[in-house]
C-alpha cells in the first residue's frame, strides 16, 4: 500500500529536521500518542490510544531511523500491532528549502496483515491525509512558537544533575550522595493529546512514528483502530 504527500512548514530545513526527529516534540504533536521511549540509537518504542465510539484500546509500535543525511533526508522504518492486525512500513522523508520555509515530502510503502487488510485503500488514504495535516499543523505551531506550553505530568520526577548535587554539598559541608542511575528516556504527551481529546472522533487512532514523522503513525493507527 502506498501513501505519499507533501507539507510546507514555516522554518528552514535545519529547524524542521530538529523538530521531526525530537521525541519530546513528537510526543506532543502526534495525535493519540501516549508516549515515546528511546530504546537505542535512532530507535524508539511508542504507545498510542484508540478512542472512537465503541473502539477503545492501546497499541504498541516501534520505529527506527536509517540513511540519515541531516538536514535533508532520512528513512523511517516502523511497525505496529494490535487486536485487528499488524502494519509494517518504510517511509523515505526528504526536506527541501523553499521560499518561506521547507517542503517536506514523504512516500510510505506499507504492508498490512490481519483483518485490517480488508479496509479500503481510498478510505485509509483520506483519513491518513487528514491526520497528517493535523500533525503538520501542530509541528508548524511548534516551529513558529504558537504551540501551547506543554503541561508537566503531575507525577513528574526531577533528578538533579551531579553538578547541582556537588554544589549543594559544598555549600552545606555535607558529603554528596551517590548519583542515582539514569532513568529510561521516556517522552510523555500532554494529557489532552494522550486521551485523544484533541483529535476529531471520526479520525480514529493516530499512531506512531517516534523519531518519527507521523505519517506512518497515521497509517498504522488508522488501520489498527478501524477494526478493533
């Protein structure tokens, strides 16, 4: 299954590249994303939620970035699975400087398995492009500084840096405690996005790309959410 398109973003390629390969930004802008976790060099795991009518569920996806030529090109390999079936996709992404910003071009090639394979391509394409538009609008808001400030999770834990601990110890004359092991690198979406509150209900699940361009997320999520 093929899915391609373009988007024009209001920033130079270097800034766009930084945004679409930043897991923290993507966790805020991918519709339905509950969180992204870095699992290796240019590799991520993510979870997305479904919330359309009677369809409710959480699905898992993985993303890997290869063939990177900063700031003009990379290839995203992603997969997602859930009750309705599975999707694997390869998405070459290119960035080209144009007047007023950057033209981003994507060309997804997806393999669908399970019950979701019966969903019509025209329907999938229409929904995916609408979700991609929603994602690109959110990315553009990040780039232009018009996005709302992300809310910190209520249970967020802040681990002080070693330098800060040492400085405090020097001032108080006490010995600095041993540094705690670094926590896993996880990027959580704001509560409204994680719950699907910002996405129109009829657009179903938006899943996944991690260091991702969301297009794949759009495709994977819609396929998995369509047939729960």
